[in-house]
C-alpha cells in the first residue's frame, strides 16, 4: 500500500508540473544509479580517451585534471540536484530555466536551453559506438600488423553498437532496470579485476610516483598552461551526462528525494573509480612515448606493457568493450526521453509525433527512432570526415556543459531565491560557492574545448567543434522564428492553490492526494 501511495504522490507531483504520468516507474534507485553510472562510465571513458590528455599535459593532466574536473562537476551536479528536487520532470534544464527566468524571457531561454540539451544528448549517443569501434579496430591491428583499418570497418562496428542499443531500448523496455543494474555490477567488477591484474602482472616494474603524479608532457605546441587545460577534455568526457537522472526521473519512485542523491552519487563514484584506475594505468604504463604513439591505442598498449601477453590484454579489454555497449544503451534511453520531454512541451518540429508514447511498448518510440536515425547519419559523416565526426562528439560535451550552467547562472543572477522549498537544499554560502565554481568551470572549458588540440592548426587537425555548436545555435534560433515564437510558451510552471511545495512532505508537495484529484490550478 505504501508503494502504491508513493507512485500516486509522484504522479500528483508530475501533474502539478503540468504533465500526466505516461511512463511507468520501473526503475529502483539502484537501477537508476546503474543507468547514470553506465552513462558516465568514468573509468572506461577516461581510459579509452587517454590519447586526449597524455600528449596534452601527460600524467599531470590525466590525474590532476580529473580531480579538478571532478570537483567542478560535483559542484554542477549538486547545483542541478536542487532543481531536480524542486521540479522532478524529464524536461530537466529547459523546464527549470522556464521556472526561474524573467517572464518576458521564459520562452526563448527555455527554447534555446532545450535545443542545446537535446542536441548534446543525441550527439553523445555516438560516443559509445565511436569509442567501442576504436577499441575493436585497435584489437585487430594489435594482432595483425599488416592490417590497414578503413573508415567503413569502424563505421560497421559503430552501426552494430547502435543497432543493439536500439533493439534493447525498443523491445526490452521492461527489462532496462535489470540491464542497468547489470551495467553497474559489470563496470565495478571490471574496474576491480583489471586494476588487480595489471598491478599483479607488472610487479615490481612500476613507474615512479614522481612520474605518475608530477610528470608533464606537452606535444601540442601550445604553452604548458593551455596544454594542461586542453587535457581537461578527457576528464570532461568521462564525467559528463549526469543529468541523465533528470531526464529519466519520471521512471523512478519518490523522485524528488532519490533523484538528487543519485545525481551526486554517480559523479562521486565516477571520480573515485576514475582516479584509482588512471593511477593504476600510469604506474604500469611503461614508456609514455610508446603508449602515446601506439597504433593499437594507449589503453591496449598499457595492458600489453603490464601483462606481456596479447591474449591477456584482449581478455581485459572485454570489460571496457561491454561497458561501452551498456553506455550506448543507457545514453540512447536518456536521449529518447529528453527528446520526448521537449516534444511534449512543443519544442521540436512535429512535436505531437515525437511526444507519443507507444501504447504496448510503453516508451516514446518515435523519439527513439529520431535519436537512432540521427546517430546513423553522424556515422555516415564519419565515412566522409573523421574530423567532422569527432567535432560532433566534442560538441556534445560542450553542449551538455552549457546546459548545466544556464539554470544555476540564472538563479544566481536572481539572488538564489527562485527555487521553492524542497527536499534537497544547498545551504547559504555552500550553494553560492557550488553554483559559481560550476559556472566558472563551464565558461572556461567551453572556450578551451573549441581550441584546436595542437598548433600550428591545419585543415586536418582543426577543431571543428565550434562549427557544430554554432550550427546547433543557428538551427535553434531559426526554428524559433519559424515556429517557436508563435507556438512555444514553455512548460507549464506556475502552481496555484493546492500543490505548493512543502519540505516536510515525503515527496515535497502539500496536498498530493488532492492534486491527483485535479484540485490544483496550473497556469502556463
């Protein structure tokens, strides 16, 4: 009976935010933590993207860059957790912006935030298939020195990753909580097994502590300070995506209480496991120049240096390969829910079509189709230009970061007085510090992540992320004038009478049962 009441309260809270509960609350807190951690997939993403930081700061950038990005992302996660506790809706950032913005600016600010967030999530789906395909192609090169990788080889692997993710999302929706629990257990198991195996096999031939924590390598041509900051992109990729909890929040019971805990926990676990795993890798890495220049990729080369066995290295690589598949599944789930939520509020072309929930599959199938189709198109772009495709991946990190900073930035500009009473609150000075650190981090990294990775810049090594991000902004603004200005009013956010937020209530609302009976008045 208590469980049933909890679901009724969650439905009432969602109704107070202007939406009916169309999605089943199938996820437990553990399965939702599994989904969020599978998306961050920090130790896997950080190790698979070592090639970003090793030439751009070396071990100093890898280790201390993670700590820096970790603290800043924890500040961002805590900042967004306040919003999630007050307004637990799948819309996330664009909904929160609509709640706290100045009234004349609500539609346009909510619209642009929504477009940036949707674009960032759809582009992020491609990252799992990209990293997975790179590792598999590296495995083939590892075993066959005469193998010459072709783009279409990697493209087919990338498509396979995404087809598997689509099928699981479309036809196994009720099993997704079990999939995400499995992802969490698999990831933590892989982290422990690989760490112990590498340390045992490499003993006693470890790199020095001075190398692991103090060695600086700069092969970028940039000044050392800029090179180190550019190395933050690796940590940024390994810790981005924690807003997945917000976009899946309508599928978890007691959302306003559990959601903030999960959002902060997944970043904390990511930083902890990432720091330990990267430290282990650097202690057993061997010659850093061999690792950076390896055709098989830095991660596989480190495995080989530590174990001395080709077969053993491939066996260890199975863990991150399957982790990346879990990540692709979870990111696709979240992307489809984010697209569905924005369409539900009229933010996309053909919004009614993309906002439909399939009656028997119980998921937004049309939004899932859209996500998958765009990810396949991104793969076709890779066939023509790997630089353009990599720019899309980089743009996803930038876009998500910008969407994280907009709600707390507006709240700070309005004196941090715009959120109502809620279950999770950052007290006074702590709230200001967390908000301002998170906002500053996003501003700095957004600018730096648009820089070319090395100088002198050429057509082949240029960072086209700025072009992709600019295209996203142009499309959103053009679409605003074509459609949004006339039809988009933003989500329904003003709640009058019953349904005022109450910090003493289990789910945060006064009169939740009455809300379910339709006694709250909701105004756009």
